[in-house]
C-alpha cells in the first residue's frame, strides 16, 4: 500500500512552477516555498505598495486614508509570481491555489485572534459563468485552514455588474466598482481577512472594505497573492 502511494506520488510529480527544475507533487517545491517568504521588501503596511524604505504609509495612503486597515502580499506582480498567477487563473489549478493559500496564511500569522474570519473577493458574474472556478476562494480556503480561522465563502456577494477595470484611471476604477458588493449578514466587531489574487489600483478591495465596514467590521486586512509594483 505504501509502495503504491509512493508510486502514485512519483507519477504525479511535475517540475516546480517557480524554479522549473525540482519535481514536486505540491506544485511549488519545498525549497521555493521556504525562499518565498523571506523575499520581502519594504511595503506600505496599508496597501502593500513597494516603498524605498520602511514607512508608516505610502504617499497615496497618507493623502487618502484607504478603507482597509492592512494589506499583506507574497510579492510583486512580476516574475515568478505573474506566471504563477496566470497558471492559477487559466489552469484550474487547485493544488496551486492550495500552495499559495498556505503561503499567504503563513504570512498572515499576525492576524490570528478571536473574531477573525477569512473570505474572498467574488468573481465577476461572467467570469464565474465562464470558468466556474474562483481562484481567490480556493486560495482563501487554504489560507483559512493554515490560520485555523473560519472561512466565510459567501460573506460577500456581487450585486452589480462592473465592467472590466483594465485601461481605466484610478478614479474611473473607483466609480466603476461603487456599489458592486453586498454582505448579507452583520460583521459587527469582526476582523475580516479578504483574499484576492492580484491587487492593482486597490479600487476593488477598497470597495469591499467599505462594504464590510458599513456592515460593522472592526478591521479589514487584505491578503493578496501579488501586488502590482
Ligand atoms: Zn522550486
Ligand atoms: Zn499605501
């Protein structure tokens, strides 16, 4: 039986998605997982934008207080993470979502505590219909398991169709997502950890945080796989 398990694992092993050399059954090999987390740079604690040196907040966050309280990320939306995210988006890669979720959970250990729960940004309607797979939710599931926090998969719902954000200015993006989400229960006093795959302008996550705070959330932390530098 053990032999069979070992044989099956061997048969399913594929080159690690990050280093493209080490065969692994866990999508990202052990060495790359270990190296992932220390690879950090100074970032804005609020929105995770890269900073030249550690500071309390970046320029835009100082200018306009974002509705979320903190953002944690695995790294910049650049190689190797951009390729990893493309694979996640179009490869229906559950094992990869799990690996990334575990890494995010590890990074978010500071968020453990009572009254905390994990949720994910829901997909746009047409994408959900097209793919039937919300990669953010699968990442959130693994992050929640790692943090031993409850996953509230249906906390957020899309109530309005927002056209794609690509090619829009920051202000247009904000207007574009206004009123796009709703929560169907009270979040009073909760610390909500919101998982998404990529954070670009932050307009979507800002709207999500606004919605959660209006429903009573005490604190909102974004957990994003990658941040556009
Ligand atoms: Zn590797
Ligand atoms: Zn910032």
